C-alpha cells in the first residue's frame, strides 16, 4: 500500500477496538473470531494479542492468508485482505502490552504463552457514512426511496478501495 492509502486506512481503523479475524483451517474451511485490536502501526500493520497454543496460531502456521472485518454501528465498515504472521518477540510484546490483557493472560506480559499476530494489509475496502456523510446519505436514501432510484455513493469518501 502506498503512504496515502496507509494513512487513510489508519484513520479509518482509529475508531475501532475490535475486529473479526478470519483464517483458514487445516481442512481449508474459514474460521472467524472477534479479536481486540492492539495497534495499527505506522506501516499499516494491524496487531493482535493471542495465546501461542490457540487454534488461530496453528491456522496461521498452515496458511498465512487472513481477512479482517471491522464494523462500527451502521456507519463505518472496513474489510481487509492481508498476510498474517506470528511474532513471539518479547520486546514487541512488552511494547504493545496493556494491563487489561491480564484477563486472558493472568501471568502478565511475561507469560510464555503470549504471542502477537501481525496482519499486513494487501487490499482494503471501506464504506463510510459517519458524521455529515451519514446525514448526506440519509437524504440520498430518502430521495432514492421517493424516486425509485438507488442512491449514489461518492467514491473516495463514502466508499473506496485501498491497495
């Protein structure tokens, strides 16, 4: 992704606390689960904390393709295809650790089962109707309902693709 697209993606993801992480099982079916978003770094890599012995870690070892879905009420959606990797870097874990994670890891950041998942986006698509865009969309929707025509969406503002 170019720098402008990384910035746009980081701006969009700034309002999210969770995502649905989808990986492929060893049987090649899809497996989805909610994950707490730890950080989106300057390069646009999306970080999650995970137990090293969890199924998702085995799935990522098997197939690094991952998909993330973010939804904020009915106003912002982001869908990301990316490449997942596992990090056991203790310095990085220490840097990204937040005390509320102790709920899942009673041993704290030094728990040997604490690992990180990094998802490097390859393709992202968003639908954004928050703030004034939502008001604008409501008017467009009302007009569409009255006229029988679908509402137009402003590409790059209300919808966009980031590669």
